């Protein structure tokens, strides 16, 4: 329409769709032709290769920008080798415009391909040929092109095939870099390196270059000779494998410093020679930075200094040996003048730990050793030192000093006289060593107290054991007399009194055994109020008349399960502590109550929620500080004088309460007093009833025994105590049993061998001369494992088992009465 109106030729661009579905752009030229009939036009079309900007997508726009800003020349060829596209950089690299380039093929004779040194380049090695032949990409193919004027450019070529949607090869794209200047630079660098290498290789110092990651780039001959490797064995590898493990951290530190500041830095490193000896090299490293200021290489020069280092180490070790010895001593060494004030010439730093003052305070005269020695010890120390000097021997002293914190410390000192020529010829100088032995002294005191307690415990345990035997005789004899027919009422009354007193004496033996830690633990269901009331009179006598004992006991107190003897021990310990806290008299208040603990109350008690009883023992004494309260349950901790307590009482209380499933709280204030509150778990009604009632009896009659009922049963009695053996024999004979009696384990074994076919049970003591009860049992059971063996003892089971394995159900506890013994026998006889 435009051409009809305007006869001038008109040019425009339009696209056509090819049979493969793709659109191609063409440039059209149309002109109107003279015609007398229908309008006629002349039309010409040119296929254009550039991308038409108005129709570019964002991705295409980005791609075009990348192509045009590439630092390399980008050239596209079709399968015939015709250049169909070239970016702007191609003009700079190849020296031709785009139009000129698109009129050429890859093998245009105007550019002659050659090797980098000018030799002909085979056509089959042309990157285009390789891509077309293999369909694969090519990388960094280096060759040159030579122009007719003789100019030559070195190129680095990367290429990749172009394929259509069907995978058919449609051409290739190439990225071409001009590396002419790069090659020239490399040649110059190579020449420079050859010169540098010649200089470096003639050095006796160790020279190397490495990357920041420790990869070696260069080493000289001296470096290789020193480490014993060839260049091929180390170049390209980290040098850390030649660095001692102890030095590697030093290398990493140095590299970190060079990253911050590349200035030369010196360090000394140790390594091991092939023959195993230590050697040292002093390295000077400096960093090389790239154009961005980043470390890219390190130059290192090393010089062996082994001989110098060995001399230095020998000197330093000589000094350090003395310093280390002094520093590691559990005390301090000194050198002082032999004057009454002991003027200090030298004193080691250990004096700070021993006396609380720094060494310089003594050296400057601000503190004097003589002033720290307790006044009552000063004359003794001075005289002993002078006596040792006169006798030309070392002196050893033990004395007390006052620490800077005000505490008294025990010191042990050993010293001697020496000469100090630089002061004056006649000046006497002392040197020696002092250490703190306060803990040793304290341990000795504790050991002494413990040994006293153990000795008393052994004595108490022995007494209690003998008492048990005596009480067995008394209880059993009075028991038998009470059963005798025709006993006058007045005699029965006297016997009842003997029997009751013997039972009360049994409680005393339990306390003795508790003290000696030979107590037999027997938890049972009990009423705490009854224990408190039974002990009230004894506690009142124990603590003295100037302390009033007052009871506030809940009459409906829950029952608990515990060992009564242990609770009596707790009561006595806490009462004695309260007495000692009230030297001028006061009041001891004993309270019991029922409580229920919930989760919210568990902050200070290590107990599960539930029902408990509380037992409070409150005094109006001197009270304790919070610091003291935190330590009172520690073994051997005491605030009493050295001869007033062992520090074991409250730790024993704490252990007993925990053993019985409870816990306790302590509250104390200075001048107001202390209250111990004990929590013990409630036991359900009806649980854990005693096996027999120990109430004072109106004695029941012995079980009626037919004369022929037990005569077929023979019991071997083994007891080294004659009176106990006789009363047991009387009880069993009275009950109708046939008996054999032995005085010890050896005698019993002989009787057993003679009568083993007739013996139905053995009743034996535990501790006996020659052969103990458990040892006898082992011999008997080796012949007859089914024969019942019962043990009579007042010792706890843990003590019994030191003589051999004994189960609790086979023990008859001393002291016992006839009914107890017979009831236990019946459970083990057929």
C-alpha cells in the first residue's frame, strides 16, 4: 500500500516461519514497477543474523548482554564453517568488524593458523574440525594466527557444539582469548625465575615458596638436603608432613599473622633429624599479596641454628630445674640472715600459699617472718636454730604461725647454715624449706580421736557380747523358775522383778552395740512416743538438772517402722548436743506430730510426697551460724574442744534417719537456740507386726510336752560359755528333746562324726575357739547338706558373715527366753 502511494524503494524487516517451525528475520526491499495494468512490485529479501531487539524476551536480553560484555571473543559458525555471529570483543581479538567476520569461514586463507612458535597448524587439529567430528566440546586449545603482514596473535580457544531440538548438529560456538601478552609475560617470568633459581640454589640457607594453604611451590637444593627429600617428593604437597606435631599450631598462627600483615616475621621451629636427634631452624617468612591485597604466596628462608639452640637450652634447663623444683615444692624455700628478725634475702613464691603474703613483701621488709611466728614459739625457734648451728647440723622445727587471714597454721621447717661471701666474710646466712602441715596435724588429731572411739567401741562391743551371754542365763533361768509348779507367789514376784530388770538390761546392751557399730538392725512397727517416754528419765539424768525436759507428744501419732535401738541412739546424740549448747542451763522441748508432705514441700527435703511423723528436738542454747549449719553432718566436723567430741555424732544421726527412709531439717540462730526436725514415713496399720510380743509377761506356761513327744529328736548344742550351754540344755531337756553338748566347734565335729545318724539339728554359737559356728556348718553340710543348723548370737549379721555365710532366718538372737528359743526350733524341725 505504501509502495503504491510512493514510487520510491522502501526497506523494512519482517520474519518468516521456516518449515522446522522456527522464525527467521529477513530484510526486505520493495519498489513499485511501471505498469499499465495491475500494480507490479520488485521484492528483494536478505536473511539477517542479528536478534531483533523489539521482540527479545528478558532472557534473550540478558543473553545478548552477556555475549556483548564477554572478555573473550565469541564466534558462532554453521556446519559449513561460515561465521554467522561474532560479538563486539571479536573485532578486538581478531582485528575484523562483524560484517567482515560474517563474510569469512574458519579456514579463510587470510589468517594462517600456526603453532605458538610459528610452525604450520594441521587442519585436523582445528577446534572447529574437532567439534564437528566428535560432537564434543574442546578446551584451551592454544595456537596462533598469522596475518599477511606477518603479525601473529596467540589464541586460547574453547568450543562447544550447537544442536537443534532434534539433537542434530547445527554449528559450533567458540570462546577465543588473545593470550599473546600473557605468553610474553610468562616468558619474562620464566627468565626471571631462572635467574632467581640460580642465585637461590647457590645459597646454604633453606629457601622455599608456598601457598597460604602450605602447598610448596618451590624449594632449593639446601632445603631438600636438610629434610632428605627430592623436589619431586615435596613440590605440590603441604610441607606440614615435615613439621613436628608440636610445631604445627605455631605454623598456623604464623600464617594467620601473615594474612593480616605480610611483613617479614621470624620464628624458630624444632624438628627431628633422620637419626632421631632434635634440631632447630630459624625461619624468616614474608607474605606476597595479589592486586587485591590478599596473601597468595609466602617466601620462607631458614637457617639451621641447632648448635646455638642446644647451648641456649642447656643454660635455660639449668635455670629451670631449680625454679621448677622450688615452684613444685609443697611450701617455700628461703635464704635469710641469722638474726632474731630473720631478714629475708630470698624467698620463693610459694610463701603466698603458706602464709598469705607475697614474696616481695618479705624482700622489701614490709613483713618479717619473726612477727608471723606465734609469740609462744618464737624463743623456741630461735634457740633450736642456734643450737643446730653450734652443733654444725641441719635443723628441723615444728611450730605455729599466724596466717594473713588470721588463722593459725602449723609449719614444718628444715634448714642449714651456709656462707654468703658477697655480703661479708663473717655474715651467717641460713637457707631452708618450710611447708604447711596443718592438715596433717588435724588428721593426726582426728585419727587419735577415731582410735579412741574405735578402742571404746571394741571394748563396748565385747562388754555387750558378755552381757548378752549373762542376760541369756538370767532370763532363761528366771523364765524356767517361773514355769515351775509350786512356786510361792512371793518368789514369783521376785522372779518377775529379776526378769523385768534383765529385759531392761537388754536395752543397755543394744545401746552398747550401737555405740560399737555391732548393733543388729531390726526394723519393726513401733510408736515413737513410747520410745521418747521410756527414755525421758534417762535423758533427764544425762543432760543435768539445770536443763528442763518438756514433752509435747501427739497422742494420735502415726506408727512408724524403724529400729528402736537406732532411734534411742538418735535421741541420746541430739540430747547430748543440746546439753553442750546450753552450758548455763535452759529447756529441751521434745515434740511429735503427724504431717502430710506435698510436692510444694519438697524443696528442702529428699522425700517423696506422703504421710510422715515429725520429731522435733529444740534447745534454747547458743545456736549456730549458717556456715556451721552447712557442715554439721560432715564426719569429724565439730565445734567442740579437741577433748569434747569426735565429730561423729550428728553424721551418725543423719545416716540412721536416712537408713530408716527419713530426712531432717536444722534451724538455728545465734543466742536463740537450735531445732532438729526429723521426718519419718508413716507405716500402714497392720503391717510389719513383731514376730512375738516383748511386753513384760504374766508368764504363759511352757507348751505342754508329752514325755515321748520330742525324745526322738536329738539336738547338738555347741556353746563355749558353760552357763549358757547348761541353761540351753535345761530348756531343751525340759521341752523333751534329747541333747548332745559340745564345748566348741572342734568338740562338736567329733560328736557329730560319732552320732551323725541320730542328730536332727545343730544349735551353735558363732564365735568360738578352734572352729567357729559357720566353719562347723560348712564341714557338716559337706556330709549332710539338709541338716538344719541354727546360730545363737548377739552380733549383727554383717559381723557374723565374716566367719562364713549365714542367713538371717537361721539366727536366734541373744539374749533369749525359753519360748523364743523353742518357737524358733519348731520352725526348723520336721
